[in-house]
C-alpha cells in the first residue's frame, strides 16, 4: 500500500473523532482509499515485473553481443550498437503508446539513446576525423536530438528534458567527427549552447500561464542545470586550466541553483511554482556540506576553524529558513550540517572531549529550535 494513503487515513480518523463528517461518509471514504491503495499496489507490482523484464532483456542482449561481437569487426560493432539502441528507443515509444508503466518507457527510451550515443562516441576508434564514415556518424549524431526532442515534446513532459540533456553529447560527437576543432573549442561551443538554452527556457517559463504548459520546461531547466554543472567543471579544468581550483565552479553552480529554487518557491508565477523546489533546495544544502569542507580546507586553506564555521553557517541559514517556512527536508539536512561541523571541529581541535562539547552545544541548539517550533504551532491562528 502506498504511503501517500496514510495521511488520508489519519485525517479520516481525526474527522471521525471530531464528528466533522457523517459516519456513513467516513466509511465510504475509507473504502475508496483502500481500493485506491490496492490499485496502487497492483500498479507497483506490474512495474516491478516490467522492470525485471527490461533487465532480463539487457542481459540477453549482452549474451548475444558477447557471442556475436568478435565476428562483426569494428565497423559492424558500431553499426550494431546503433541499431540496438534505436530498437530499444523504439520499444520505449511503443510501450508508451499503451499509456502503462510510463517509468519503464522513459527508462527504455533513455537507455536506447544512451546506447546510440556510446556507439557514436566510440566511432573515433573506427573512422578518422572528417573521413566519410566519421562525417556520416557526425551528421547522424546531430539528427538524433533534432528528431527525438520534437517527438518527445508532443508525447510527455519527461523525455524532452532527457533527450535535450543527452543532446549535448550528440552535438559534441558531431563537432568532433565533422570538424577539426580542439576539445577546448568544442567545450566553449557547448557552453554557448547551454547559455542559449537556459535563456530560451527561462523566456518560455516567463510566458506560460498554466501548470501543464510549464511542466516540460521546468523538467528541461532542471536537467539543463545539472548538465551545466558538468560543463562548468570541464571548462574550468580544461580551457581555463584551473586544476583543483576548478571546483570553484561547483560553488558558483550551487549559488545559482539555490537562488533559482528560492525564486521558484517565493517569486515564481503560480503556473511555475512546484512543491519539489523545496527538495531541490535541500539537495543544495546536502551538496554544500562537502563542498564547504573542500573549499575551505583545500582551496582557501583556512584550517578547521574556517571549515567548521562555513559548514555551521550553512546549517544555521538552512535552519532559519526551514523554521520560518516549515520545510522539513531543509530542516533535516541543515541539522546534519550543524552536527557534522561540530563533530569535525571537536575532533580536529580538542579530541574526544571537544567533540562531546561541540555536539552537546549543537544538540541543545536543535532542541531549543524544536521547542520554539512547538510553541509557535500551539499558538492560535492569527496570534
């Protein structure tokens, strides 16, 4: 039974105790949610069976490939991989048409495109750059996103984002196979495409007026931001030659994403607002914890004091936000940041006793916050 049914059951119990609804209506609602829970369990079982079938299919393909692979030769292997990837992608499209097991269909389509992309990346082992075979592979790589993105936009809200994210890999293959551009130049071009894409998606979000119209744009923006993190790291380490300092790009990315999450929660138009912005913000706090330690200890060389202060500061800011706006996910990870900062500083500077004192102080702070939250919940509305 799905956990999402449990809050409804608890609400019905409260309403029954307070006589807010007739007993007959309460029982009818109980029967309805139990029926929905049973249907949900059946859907989950079908999904598990279908997912297992996909795994078995992949294993079968692997066994066949192990037998057939040595007999094909390099060119035949590349072509075979492309055909297998297209077949998996086509199977995903076919299953999606049945409107069932949608997560499996998305997995099939993404896996199929991933296989095609892998084959095209490996084509450099078969054909030299700008040779006829390489040009054909490069043009085909460019056609894949140009065809699949429009197809997915018309069908669902998930695959447009996935195909767009994978599209950066296909564009990289095209540039590598058809031109003689260096790897650094290709990275700069991909950065430019990413900047243009984010600008276009932001412009599209500013113009949407209904939630359905914003869904695939939001999904695309989220995945684009995660692809942007990879591009920023690659650009900092490659063309900019920053070595370890390339990780400053992660700090910049975190600030951008956290700012966008806050905008999405508090300033975005109603059609763009989503509950999962809070979870993305919590994920930013999770990533900020190790990055806070790395930035202070490795990039700034501040010592334990600076590291503990920064991570604790992240925790305090997160707690202040979570307490004010009642965001459980941010509250949990911000508490973790405080605990880790206290534990690290106590161990580094004062041994076991220092760790105990630091953790004790953190525990007292968290308990005080919990008491304050409890008192605010007990106040009547409008107090």
